[in-house]
């Protein structure tokens, strides 16, 4: 395979092509909903995975149950770099995380919203008198950890520049 053909195969396919990788994805404009391939079976009726085309052309993937991005991407044969349009890629290696990974403010807010939603879902269950499962407790512990780490990073950044 020539280098040109390899480069074309590695170029950005677009939001809809990424969303179609997820079975039974319901695409509506620049958003899509699907079952999470990591924790939901094909028989599951709910959709806990949200995909969104960002203004810069990249694709954001969020599992509201808290599944790791790497696991979600691996399960459908994608890598982090596949979520980025060509102009945002800093490496052609599919195993290198894109430039926007980490804790810039918008990605931090997106990550925090996932954890806040986990807390909200568990709180709603408790208010309805439902008992929390072991999975719910594990999700809450993870959310607590992520929210605490984020708050500490912001605090260190503000105090120490």
C-alpha cells in the first residue's frame, strides 16, 4: 500500500461516519444517541451514549454511565485521533491522543457534566425510594473522585498559575 493510500485511509471521515460505527445510532443533525457498546447489550432499550459534532468539527462521545472513552472507541474500532478533523491532528499515529485531550476548560466542563449527571441519576433513584445497586455506588465513588480531582486541579492552577 502506498503512503498516499495509507494517508487517505487515515483521514477524518466525518461525524456521521463515526456515529454509524455504533449499532442502532439515531442521528439527528449534529447529535446522535446510541447504546454504549461497553456496558449495554444489544437487547437494551435505553441509549446512554451521546455523540456530538463540535463547532471545530471534532466528535465528542459521552457515556452517561461513565464508561472510559478508550474502551468505547476500542469496541467500535476507533482511536482518539479518529474523532478529529485533519486540521486538528498533531500526529498521524492512531494511538496518540489528540491535542484537545487533557484538562482545557471546555473539556473539563464536559467531563464534569458527565459526573454531575451520574450524581443526578443516583439522587433521583434515591428520591424515588429505589435502592442503589453496587454499580451505582461504584459510579458515585468514581464521580466523587473525578470531581475532587478536577476541583484540586483548578485550585492549583489558580493559586500557582
